[in-house]
C-alpha cells in the first residue's frame, strides 16, 4: 500500500481539498478527505491528454514521444498514424503499435480513413475500406481517424461511407476534418456520424459544427495555431471541447505540450474546472480511453503540479509507477529499428527549371501559423526562356518529388518563405516530411539550390536539409523518412538548429520546416502542390501555373 498526500483536484466533482490517495497494485483503493485546500501543498490531478496528434510529426518514435510528453504532464494521446500509413501502409501502423508497446504512455491509435488523402498525389501505400474494417475489428485501432475526404462525405461516396459504417457498427468514435464547412454543409457532414473536428479557425465555424452535434478540438501545434480564435469555447461550450496539438515538432515539444494550453487558458481567466475538463475528462470519455481520472477504483494515473497558476509538472504516475520525478522523465531511450520506403533518384538543375509561359503566373501565398494558403497572380522575370525567382517580391520556387518511384518533379511558385541565403547568394530547404503522402518538398531561390537540397534528402533516404553558401545542415529521418531513431534530447536541438539556419537565410516564419511540410497538403485550400502538379484545393482539381492575360482581374 502506498499513499500520496496533497491538494486533490477532483475534476469530475469540481472540488479541491487536502487529501491522501491510497494506492495498492497500481489502483486507487481510497481517497481520504483531510480538510480544506492547503496553501503551499502540491496539487494532484488527472493527467492531460492530447486529443489529436500525428506522432510522426514530432520526428520521434511513439515510445520516445511518450518520454517527451510525460515530462509535461501529458499521459496519453489520441494518435492518427496516417503519416506513416501513407508511406508503409498497415506495416507502418504495426510499427507504431510495436514501438508504443515499449512505453507505459497511453496511445490510442486510429484506423486511417484517407490513405492516400486524395487520388491527386502519389503515396507509398493505400488502405481501402476492407482494411479499415479489419484494423477496427482486430482491436489494433480504437477509432476511425480524421475523415479528410469531406466532399466524399457530403456526396455520401460508397467507399467513404463503408469506412464510416465499419466504425459505427463497432460503436467507435469517428474523427472529422472539414475545414471551412458551415451551416447546412456542417450538419450534413456531422449527420454522417462524424463526431469531432480540429480544423476550425474561427468561432462561427466552431459554433456551427457544435450545433450540428460535433465536438471541437482546439488546436495549437507548431504550424496551425487556433487557440486565440477559439479559447472562449472553453467556458461557453465546455462539454463539447477538447485540446490538441495535431502536429508538434521536437523543439516545441521540449518546451511544453498540452500543459501550455492549460496554463494559457487559466491566464485568460477561464474556469479552472472547465479547462481541466477539456484536457482530461472529455477526451478520456469520448474516446473510451482506459486512463484513470483520480477516482476510487481507477488506475493511479496522475500528475503532481507545483500550483494551479504556473502549472509545472513535478511528478507523473502511470498505473502507480512513478515515471517523472523532479520534472525529469525516468524512462530511458530505446534504440529504434529502421523501416523505410524510398526510391527517388537524384535530380539535376535542368530537371527543376520552369519554362516561362509568357503570361502571368499563379503564386502560392504561405502565411505563418496557417495551413490554409492563398493565391496571387504575378508577372515573373524571364532568363533564357525560363522563370527566374523574384527575390525582391519574395517569390521563390517550390518543388515536390515523388519519393516512391523515379519521376519528374512538379515545380511551382511560392511567396512567404523570404529565403535568400547568406548575403543573398541563394539557398534552399527540403524535407521528406510532406503531408500527407510524404514525398520530398523543397523551397529555394533557384533550380540549382533546389537540386542540392533535394539530393541531400535523397542521399539520407529521408530527412530535413537547409543549404546555402555558408554550408549545409541535415537531420536524418531513417524511420519511414519521418522519424529519427535518436532521443528527443538530440532531435529537438538538431531540429531547432535547422530552423535557425532557415531563419538566418532570411525566413521570417516561426517554423519554416513545419510550414513547408503543409505546402503539399491538398485537402486544405486554397493552392497547393503535389508531385503531380499545381492543385486548386477550393475546387479540388489541378490548375495551370500560367493565367491568361484576359483572366487577370484589373
């Protein structure tokens, strides 16, 4: 028998009292009420949950992600493995489950509903409705992951609905992904039994989806940051709100996780119990997770924080085992085996040159902290019958290369990265993390710099690269071209150094590589680039780089 004394935060009963938790064989046998809340005593409360995250985006294996998250009081995650599934299919999901079994951190994996996300890009694998059903029925997965093909849902596409019905038949949650859907469209989407959405960027959209019966996951990750727009929902619609990161890069994960959102919400004056309910009770109950909520009979899964203002995690217990002490994770790093799918061949500068169409061109506009892009029309300079970058107006080249088989790259124009290289001599950054099919994506000032960066990624068989005249930095990602086999203590600083180099090259984005990784995500409008060409995400169809003069608005 073990006992733990402190101020007990009972989120379900919405009370705080000084008490003692009795634990035997990892379960709570009694909670003794000792009196009123005592100043100066630490606080015991349920652990936090990330209600939607792609672990692969942390560039860490699942067990290593757990080591990183636990030190911030996050005990569990609801994780969609569609990043690695796009690369390796079911073998990738099995790999994630195998690594997750090495940690006491709880990971609820979903069955990916959209692999590939669209037919307009090349992926490394496909998961059909029959495979989704098998994943759900086998117990390998506990929910249907985000249904990104929202046009298919609205049209009640048979393949999409077969996947949804497989989850419905088992009584499992179905996650949504429907950016921009409002009113009747939101209701029609929700009526397909889709219960959550993490893509809301404004209150109007969030309220429409709540009214349609959906729960809203307030997302604050390394790229998409919606907390400021949506945090009022914590008090106004507490029962229908959860907190998530969606994508969390390793340098950010060193600094904090869901605990930072809890702290920010408290600083904004939101009710303590509303905040904690969104971060603990709501995801645990919605996803039917087997995690204790600091109740008699529960597994002793709990965190100790210094106070309810600074909210610094001091200790963490999982099933009664102390896994974080003095803010230090006691779990050790485990060497990861490597699994990959990479067949791209090196490119030449000539492969990446864009012939000038002798007309205005579409330009992708990337913005900091947003997954959405815009489109602008620009006249581009011409050198030797090819398009040249317009550095004065920050219009650079964007390239996407199929990494699963040898093929020609797709090249387009992009504004927002402000890369010019050291002394404005040019440069490029490239990555094999490119949502959702994870081909190679690169942005640079010329075809020459693009080829150097892309070829460095190919040489590593996956990873991140930043290169200019001062030199080159690399972060190898040998696991599916998505994850490192190193501990967070190494991956976090290495990733930060890459971002710092990109910023030294001129980028003003807070997370240049994260923003780059979403420039090929076709399911989020407006203009993106796949390995097959320039794509209009609003119309869900390919479009030409060139625009006829008569079609340019005055």
